[in-house]
C-alpha cells in the first residue's frame, strides 16, 4: 500500500521556504547592513525609490506570496491591482482564494456580494460561491443546486464529482471525471487592449477547465485507477487516497472531510490521521494539526514522514525544541525531503543561536542543488556572528567550485576574501566578474568596499554611486541600493568633517 503521508510532503515544500527566500543578497557585508540612511540629500540622493510594479507583476507577486502563506502581503498587492483596474476580475478571485484558505467567511461573503453585482452570471464567481458552501458543509444543498441547473460549467462539475465521492457515490463521481477528462484546457490569456488588460480566455466559447482544475481531475482519475488495481482495496484507503489528491491541489477543507471518513472507516489507519493533520496545517489550524499528528506518531513512531509532519505542526505551535528533535529524527532515515528538513532545522538553530550547527547544516546543503543566493546568511553567520571569517572562506570556496560562473557566488566569495584580508584576490575576482556583467550592483558595491579599505575614497564613492544607479534600474536590489546610499553618505560626512576648520587651543 502506498504511504500517502510520505507522498504528501511534495505539497508542503512551499510552506517551508518562506524565510530564506527573503534574505535577498549581501545584506550583511561586513556589518554594512546596519548603516542608517541619512536625511541629507547628497548624490546619490538619500532615499529609497519604490519600484513601480506592473499590473500583471502585482498579480504575479500576489500569487507567489500566497504560495508561501503570506496572505496579508498578497492582499495588499491585490488591493493595489483592484484600485488600478477595478473592472478586471482576476485580483478579486485571488482575494476570494485567500478568504477561503484563511476561513474568513465575513470577508468572503462581502466579496461575493460585490462580485455578483460587478460580474453577474460569471462562472468563476459561481465556482467561488460553491466552494464557500462546501466550506460551510452544505454538501447536500450544493449537490441539489448543481443538479437543478440547466447548465453546469466544467469547474463546477468537478466539485459535483468530489461531493458525490464524499457521499460514496463512486460510480457517479467517476462518470463525471471521465467526462471532464475530455474537456478543453485553457490557461489565462492576458492581453493589453485600449480598455486595459483583459483575460480573453474567460470569454471563449464552449466548456473548459483551467490547468489547475484539469490537474485535479487527472489526479482523482489516477486515484480510482490505482484503487481498481488493488486486489483487496478497502474503503478507508480510497477515501484517504482522494484526500491526498485534494490536499496536494490546495483543497484542504475537502481533504479533511475525506480523511475524516477514512478515520471513521478505520480508526487505526495511520495515513488518514497524517492526511487530516496535514489538512489542518494547510488551513492553519495548528493545534488541531498537532493533535492529529501526535496520534499518528503513537500509531507509528518510526515512520519518517510522520516525524516530518509532526515537526511542522510543533514548529507552527512554536514548540521549537521538540520540533527540532522530530526534524532530526526524520533525517535518520533515507528521507526523500531531507533538504527541506535541513532548511527548517537551520532556521530553528539560528533562532536558538546555535551557530555551529547552523554552519554544519549550510555545509550539508551545499550537496544539494540549491540557489547560491540562499547561502548569503551562512557567510554572515561565520563572519559577523561567530567571528570566524576563515570558515566563511572555506564555505564560499566550495560554493565557487560548484558555481564558477555565477555572479552571486563570485560576490559572496569576494565578501569572504575581504573578511579574511585577502583584498588583492578579492579585487582580481571582482574585476573578472565585471566582464560577465559590468553593471551588476552587487559587484560595484563590493569594489567600493575594497576601495574604501585602501582609503581611495573618491573611487569608493564612484563604485557606491554605480551600485545605487544600477540597483535602481533592476528588480531585487533594494538592499544593495540602500547599502550603497549609506556607504556613500558616510564617506561624504567623513570628507566634510576633514575639511572643517580645526579647533585651536587658547594660549595663556
């Protein structure tokens, strides 16, 4: 029998990566990240310029924030998008998704009232309304409503199939899913017109599914096919498999309902307890998740995926010591998601100021295919927190060997060289790096630090000004821009102080 809890880890990788993806570059270059931006306006101007984000960029950013459960930040982006183009439905629907996930029925009800007036008879609004009824456990009412409609859009027939399956009408559910498998798939088709940005796909003739909806259909059909292949498939297993498919497709509430049924069918079925705990995690009901996953641990105390999900629940309940224990337990086995476990352990140990363990984990993570940008904090830990720049250099040499042409890897290695007083090596490396990208803000910032170390303040100011100007022209360099501004103005203040008349003593 397939271990569902183990497979489920695929769906929660996104929950675990939020904090380190926010590190954003060389924020800690030799302590320069603590530089305060001055009020005086000297060139470059001492201010941060808010990056203008395109309308579609706001939608994209909101989606990315939602993937990491940053719902408040996502809501801000969506509110800006709605203010800019109030007649485009996409940001409203994403807000509805946020309210569904956070179980904010008051805001969802108000939003649906607004949508029904603004976009009457819209299939996507009806789908959002249907999901709200499902979250309110109005299963029979929803089925009756859908059954009484003359025309049921494909995305609603999907929920009709799921609700039939929940009522154990598996034949009816499969029949609908097989019909939906033949429906066309249409992705969002955003184009710019004189009236603004519109989604043409919503106006297409005929029935269709979005790509994410089609994936739910396929995953559920696979569940039925695999269940048919079992010689003695039990009902509890089928419901647990459906719960897994739903949970991995952001249908946490329905996944919980199917897991509930599986538990009623077989109270000792561990996969069902893991699934229900995981569903509670998705819905941010962390105490309930912890309760279910502790029981799963009692049923099977040696399964690594149970350790993993229990550790996540403990972490979300702020029980960091015990969470670290269970994350480490999962690493005792050949666990498929050990990279994600190490990142989470790293966060806990950094919180606990166990910097030796932090660096050990960073070194282990070098063996995985990980973006170099995620390792900037490792150098900060070694240089600034542990005062062991030689460890940082050992670390960045490995990173450079793995990514010799990566500009970030080159800069982070230069940072470590500077910290180890190897200025000539750092300058050679950074000069070569300019040949790869002569307008990289990070490279110019590092060259500015080198020039400042040599007391060549005029050249340092030029590099800092370059870092500022190039950083403002690109996305993702806000921290570099602010550091360059701070360093530039520090030098201006020093030079201004040096030009001030010296105080002479009064002779008696």
